[in-house]
C-alpha cells in the first residue's frame, strides 16, 4: 500500500504545518528555518511524550548519564498515557510485550527495572481454580497475571510524582508544547513555539499518538505496516453478575477465534468515550473503561472489553484506516455518539430504545448515558460480532450471569495496534539518532512494556554515544 506523507517538515523555509495527531489538533505556525548552529535551544536528548515510554527513557538516561541535558515535551497539560488512564499494570510475560520485539528472559529483566521505579503493590488472587477448570473444558484459557492497579486518580498522582522527580534530576519538562515535525538533516524538532536541536530524539507519543507517529514516519521515510487492529465492544453489568473480579481484578480470558477480554474495571467503574480524528479531519469515538482507587464508595458495577484481533494480509491493508471507517459508521448510526444495546434486546433480535433502559428488569443506569440506544449488529462486521457473541456465551458458562438481560454492550471499542516500523537495531532506532518507543511504535502494549521499551531505547542512546555514532555530544 502506498503511503502518502502528510506530516513532512520540508527542507525549504517553513510556511506552516499541520498534524492529524491527537497531540496536535490545530494548525500551528512554524518558525522560519535557521541554521543549526544558531539554535537557541539544544539538548543532548529530546523526548516527545511524557507517558511510560518517555519516562522510562528519561529516568534511565539520568541514572546512567547524569550529566546529559534532557527535554521532555508534550502537548498535554499533564503526563499522558496509561498511567493516567486507570493505571492498570501487568508484570507477567508476555502481557504487553509484542513477541516479535521481545524474548521472555529479556522482558523479565526489564520488568524488574520497571518495578523498581513504579513500586507496584501486586494484587492478591483467590479461588480462581474453579474458573480455570470451567474455561479449560470450553477451550478457553484464563491467564494468571501479576497485576497492580492504582485507578485513574492514583495514576495521576503517580505521574505527577514521576515528573517532579525528573525535574529534580535536572530534566526540563515542557507541557502544552506541540511538536509539529522533525527536520532530520539539521537534527531539529519543530514545535508550535520554537525549534529545538537534539543529539538524540525519542518519539514516544503513545497509542493516542498513532497518527502523529505514522505521519512522522512518512516524512522521515521510515518503512512500516499497520495491518492489525482490535475491534470489539465494552460490556457493563453488575458486579454480582461477574463476581470473579472479587478474586482476580482484571481476569485475562483468551477465547478461540482471536477474542480476548481486556481492561476490566470494578469498584468505582465507569465507561467513557475517547475522541479520535481521522486523516480527513473527521471525528469518531471509541469507548473505554476507567475506575478509581478503592477509596470512596463503589457503584457496584463492572466493565470490560471483548476484542477480536483482525489482521489484513492479502491485500496488505491499513488496520488504522479500517478502524476509522468503522468508527465513523458507528457515529453515523448513533447520531454522533457511540451505540449501546441491552443484552436482553440483542437476544430477541431487536434494537434497544430509550425505554429499554427503564423498568424493574433493567436494574442499573448505564454509566455512559450519552450513548445512543440502537442495534449493534447493524454496525459491527458480522464475522467479528459472531466471534464475540460466541465468546460471551462461553464466558456466561464460566461465570454465570454475564448475559443477564440488563447487561449493556457499548460499541465501538477499537484498539489500534502500534505501527510496525522497520528498525535499524534492537534498540528501536528507526533513523540515525531517532528512536521510536511505546505503544504508538508497536514496541509495547501497556504501561510496563512501554516503560521497558523506553529503557531499551536509552541503552541504545548510551551505546551509540560510546561508539561515537549517535547520542549526545
């Protein structure tokens, strides 16, 4: 598939540029080109993104090369990424580690380093043997994972502490500054405020920065593919209908046909919607789940995603563009909002209406009430829906109650796999001196693996500086 650059920063004097990334949503004027030697702002390392991958790189560099000058830049007003989105962390291979980038022993070593920074409190598990035996009879796997959960509020507190710690180590952090492009020839990152020279550049914008990463790779000539996407829905029900969460906070079920549970939330749990913008400038929503720390009263609800992985091979199509089309289709059917449907209506083959969410049978209000009651089967691809519904029936056999008529299904939940760049080395170097890390670069799928990929990038920068072929001056 031919990919047309949309985010290039030309070698000619700049007139302006625009990014379709969530990190850069408005047209930003760029400064006139200057000679690299005249650069007022120059750092040994510039890190784009303050999520786990960027933080992992920055902490490692400050520990192993304390004299380096480092800049973290992010268009958000606070640290971004999974730390501030429920902050659920997994410390077991292979969860979060793409097997084409990592080996088990290597990942285990990095996980120890990640745990040293994040200091996780591993959640206990109880009485999961009965669920494992039921699952095994149905050809389903329940994977036991070492997990920690801080909730969205606890994650925000942790992220702020980590940023503060980096500032104390001498790292400069610039928030609400948007990177609009990179001029590789001069080793310059261009933002909406200035031009910044770098010795090494770490690009780690996270999953929401998928479009930014894609456009930047186009402009730099980095070959990549993005042929995989996860498509599914989010299930919300009473905790009494999914009691396994009392024994295992985020149970990981793997079903046939590449379907899995993902991101379970309970206690003070809510379904939310996240806005994405296509290359054409059209907006769509994907639903997601959040929960807060256990402080305060819970709402007695639980939500989790059921996702099916779709891989395009012949022809090799863009999973990202396919997902955008599905998201826009759901927006059309929902009048600009995601869709929701009660299981009871779905089983009867009828759409949900506003009155579907009242009455004694439907005994809780959806936490994302702005969604439009409708018919998910008209919006979701049939093959995906069949596989997910079959998995939901299996799950109801393992944990009776999931398919209670009051259970709500929200659509769409879309997870974009990171772009898969062709790296120059094992340290995720894509161009000389330019490293791509984290979920947006396909080197991780979650907080802990993203942090690990940042560590690996930092090790590459340090190794390159010792050889004299990259890194800081």
